[in-house]
C-alpha cells in the first residue's frame, strides 16, 4: 500500500511559513494535484514528502511507514522535475536506466524495465538516440520513463509540463493520464496551471499562503468553490463576482445588484434570510450567464465592451455597473461592442459568498 498522510506539516524558511499546519490524506493509487499560485507552498509540501526538505513540525507517512526522518533514498519514491534533467552524453536507453544502474540491478532486469517503460511512453524507437536528437516533449517523456521504471511506491511530479509549448502540454497531459491508468502508482502532481489540474487529478488540493483551502474532485471545486480565491483561481476565464446586498421581502431573500434583483436557489433561501441587509458577492461562471431578449426575473443590464470570437464560442467582456465581467455565448450569437444587453442568471448556478470573508454560503 502506498497511501500518503501529511499530518500537521509545518515548514518555515526564515520568517516565511511555507507550510502552515497542512494535513492531507492521499489514497493508494490516487492522482492528487497540488494547485496554487507561486509561493503558496505546493512545491515545499512535495519536497517535504520527498525528503528534500526537513519539516519543522508534523509527520509524513507513506503507507504504514513514518518516513519523516528517513533519507530520500529510503522513502521508495521517484520524482520528475520541471526541467528535463536528462544527461546529454547518455542515450535514451541509458538515461532511462540510470537509476536502476545506480542500484546495481541485474542487466536482464534493467533491459526489461527500460523496454517496458519506453513502450509506455512511446519511446521504443528512440532508445539509441541522444537527447539532442529529441524534441522537448520526447525529452520530458524520457524523464518520466526514468522515474516509472524504478517501480517506486510514490511518483512525484513538480510542474513537469511547464517548459513545453501549448500543443505539447496538451499531448503530454493525455499521455500522463493514460500512463497513470496503466501503472496505477500513487501520484502527486504540482502545478499552477488549473487546466492541468482539472484534466489530470482524481482530486485537487488548492493551496493559498501555505494552507489547503479546498480539497475535492475537480468538478466539485469548479462548480462549488469554497471561497472567492478558489472561484477566481479556477477557470479560464475565472468566475465573475458581482457585489450586492441581501434584501428580505415577505420572507423571501433576494440580492439587490444595482437596480436588479437576483433570487437564490430554494435550498439557499433560509441561510440568506439571516444575512438581511448584509453585503454579498454573487459568483457565476461566464458560461452560466445567458443573453436575454428583454428584462425579466433574474436579469441585469450590462454593456458589451469587447467581443472575442474563439471558434467554439464567443467571449464577451461586459460592464455591469462598475464591475467588469466575462460572458461566454454561442458563436452565432449576434452581439457587438457598445450593445446594451440583459444578462440572465440561473439561480442554481450562482455561488453566494460573504462579502467580508469571501467564504461561500451554504444551505442552512
């Protein structure tokens, strides 16, 4: 078993608390993504697991073993870094075999493992080549193959695709997902790219300022962000946030947004009644807004500033009062800059958040 537990991990660099009492349990065979902006602590947490950083508090467990004080070589892990880290003077075969050779494995075993790893990463035709004869994507596949042939209990990946161009990243994402389905290794993947996180992870742990602020399945995080930070970090473009005030009329709450009134879902109504008169944020994804032909329930007036045709859809930049928002519409939708439009809100798709704390409001 290669489940992983971080138990109240603390790591301090000078006066910076890089990991602030982080606890996280990762299941055996799970693909867990650590996601967040630069400096949030995700790579620090990965390095604490690898043994490359000594923790200042807490414990790290792999399976039933407490590995907190073990050297990296004794933790049964393999790691893929952001840089390709391949040896230019060695062939692809010898690059993949390097770790096995350092362990003095039998020659037949090395050959078998290297050939198996090359097959999984589609490198079988390149084993005799040198890194200079490979593309960037192929060199990164060599680095991944070198890690998986070690048959480690845990596979760690620290932003392995960030040096690739957009098309190669797209191809490598699919290859990494296919690879995980085949080898079923417990994998922790660090990235700041939310598209990678959504496409790869069984679960995503979103980090901010050394803490995990939400950990859940990708679409749960996308659809139900725990706070404004998560909603604004996940999604391209990110979630829109419109300020309003809760008003209760005849026992029914609404959000007064400018001159418009937006009603909540039935499930959320009771929780909002308690916030009568308080400021609120309405979070909604661009694709969950629709253009309405006229004013009616749950609509708000906006002015179109920019229209971006993107093939599968058009992305509108609109002004709602003093706020700038994004709206995704069908590619054949007729709309032009300076048009005044009505935006319709689906109550089930709105995420209501406390304006003071930024935290999502849940049904009472």
